[in-house]
């Protein structure tokens, strides 16, 4: 199915559902808000189940604030099941089951996205109804007192040592799925990553944009340059804007048509004109996909020479 797993879930919620069940050990406020925004107008009864381990809160893979989000929703209840490992989303008579938590990285809404799998099956699939009944029979409603107690325990864990690094950790400043490359010198990105180039060696704005790009890509530390380039290229392929550019460039993209391709993703808050943003995208495509793209210099047309 096309699009992210999050898009798959949101498509299920486009209909006027009467019952929504969201089950995941890790739930982040940003992802939950995106899902609940599609539910609020339908008046559906919504049950959200998570496990709320203090260590999960300390690690940043789950948020305590989801209680307030669910309580604001008419017909919404947050449940706690401490030994929960299942990921299960039901919208009326359709279920998604698989590996994805209710987080931006798992659902493809944050960079870089996790590699996840979710299968769509009917709620009548053998065993699902019994499993859901068992889930709620052994879950307890979340309360403010429970939330406050877990917050205290999570803070003790944080003070005792550094939290573990987990795939679903999402910082407040993380970039969502409309991120585009900012640094106009992708050839310097690896040197900034390894600390070989600093603000003293390059234009300050270029250096800062490079750092923002590296944070958005969440590149693991100490990669050799060939693996670094492979990692960045793989992450870029997950971006909606890059997928759109790749598709359009099979026919050739003249500079004059760039706003049609990247306009929906262009963030004016970065104070980068759309023409400069397009130039940066072209440079990244040429740098990280050198065997796939070329520029027809006489027309400044980005052309994808062969399919990946």
C-alpha cells in the first residue's frame, strides 16, 4: 500500500467510525494527536491502551501527557496493561496488526522512519475478538494519581543514569515528514558530521543548516564515509518530497517547474527562497544518487537517468 503506515491508519479513520481501539506499548503525543484529530469529529468511542513503564517514560519512548489528550476526547479512555507488547489498531471492523508503535518514527511521520510492518485484516479474523476481550479484561483505566506516581519513578531513573537510546525516541525539535535538505553544500556534510569542519571553516549559515540536516537524519556516530552516504541516501528515499522529485525527474524537471514539485514541502520559516531550496535539493540528488541523476546544463533540467 502506498504511503507511510501512518497514512494507512489515517485512511481507515476517514470514515465515520463508531469504535476505535489503539494499542501500543509506546505512544508519543505528536503521533497520537495526529490520529485523534481524525477521530474527534466522528464521535467515536476511543480506547487507547499502553503500558506506561517508568523506564519507557525515562527513555522518552512514551509520554505521560497522552492521558490529557485522551481525556479531552469525548468517549475516550486510556488503559494500562503493564505486560503489553502487541501493536494493534482497530477502526470498527478493520484492524492493523504488526510491529509499529504509535510514534512518529514508527508511522513514517518523522525522520528517519523505522522499518515497520503492519497488516490489514478484518476484525472477524480468527482469534482477534477474543484477544481484544482478554486485553480489556486485564487492563486498568489510567488515572492522574497513576500518572504522577510514574512521573516520580521515571525521574528517579533519569537521575540514576543516562536513558537508553531507542528507535522510537523523539525529541521536541525532531523534524516531521515535510523536512527538506537545508545545507547547500552536501559535499561538506560528512566533514561536519565527523567534526572535521566547523563554523570557522565555512559560512555560518551553511554550517548550521548542515547540523540541522544531521539532526533530522539521526545518523549513527562514527560511520565511515561510504556507509554514511548509503545511510543518508536510504533516509532520503523515505521522504515524500524526494519521492515526488524522483517520480517527476523521470520526465525531467526544469527549474521553472520546481515550485510545483517542492512547494508543498517548502518551509518559509527557514528564510530560504524556493529557488534556492530547489537548488539544494538538486545538489543533494546529484551528490547522494550520482549514478541515477544528471543535470542537462543547457536547460538546468534535473533528469533521472535510470530507475533504482
